[in-house]
């Protein structure tokens, strides 16, 4: 049964104080994270890559913790909005608030928010030792998976570290790229850039093409021979009769050509 030490007034006050404290702490963490990113950019600019990687791991862990604080703030706001369900005299919390209650009992002790610690104790007193123990052991996966993941201790992967370094270098205008990115760019360059052809390996377009064999002309017919002979005789005769008019004839032909 719920214990007699539960105070709805005190619980509501602690919920509101927890929201304010969580917001203030998030702002403080965000300012520190911004300063840390600036230091990482300076390390990259100076070529201190290993130092930058270590600092980035700390920034990643801080970001995860910051996300946990945001989740807890949302759960506190949820309990304030549905405080009527919280204040019910029941052995276990209603399904509408159970996720928030379990998250606070499970994660509050991993934060530095004292108001959240007090709220956790009040909830544990209200719902009893058995329920609280089951929540702290996460029996039946009663705690949100997002909260559990935020509290798990893991070393950031190389890809995640490189991703943070890339974004920080872009944000502060520092020229840097990860070794993996450089390898990909190198491979693409090798694929896209063909090797230069050795002289004489292939014929160039400037070289003269081999001449095509010309077929022999067909012999002229008798009619064509007579016309050619007649034309030749007429030309010779006119040239002999009027040698002084050759220039005029050429000039006249030129004028006719211009009219066409």
C-alpha cells in the first residue's frame, strides 16, 4: 500500500523546481559544449588530431547526457500536466504516467539535480519498495529504451568521432578531413582519372588517314567523244579568230557568275 508520507503539495513543488533546474543545467551544458567545440577546432587547425579526438569523445558524452536531461524535463512536465493521475491512491502508477514515473526513479540518481533526487524519493515512497526495486532493475523493460541507452556507458565509434570532427571543422572554417574520407576521395580520383596514353600506342586524330584506292574511270562513249572533239575545235577556232576578245569574254563570264 502507498505510504502515509506522500505529500501531493510537496511533489508538485518538486516537479516544478526540477523543470527549472533541468533547463538551467541544459543551458550551462550547451555553453560549455560550444566552448569545447571551439577548442577542438583550434586543435585541428594546429594539427593536434589525437588531442582533438579525445576532446570530441568528451563532447559526445556531454551531448548524450544533455539529451537525458531533456528527456527528464519532458517527463516532469508530463507529470505536472497529469498530476491528477499521480495523486491517485494506487499501488502502481496509471499507464498514462507510468513511463515518466519509471524514468525518474531509474535515472534521477544519475544526475546532479538535487530537486530531482527529492522527487524520486517521494515517488518511491508513494509506490512502495517492491515497485521501486523492479523499476531500478528495469524488470520487464518498464523503463523507456531511450533513457536506458542514454545511461549506458559506451566508447564512441570512430565513425561518430569523425562525423563530429567534420561538422566542427566546417562550422569554424578549418580545413580537415578524416582518413577514411581522404581514402575514398583518392580511390575516386584514381577511378575517374585515366592514365595518359603512351606515345605511339594509339593513332591520333591529327594523323593523316590512309588514302582510299580510287576506282578507274569508265571509258567515254562515242557520243561523248564526238561532243568533246567538237567543243575543242570550236574553242580553238574562236581563240584563233578573236585573240583580242579573250579578256572581254572572261569579264563577261565573271559578271554572269555574279548575277547568279
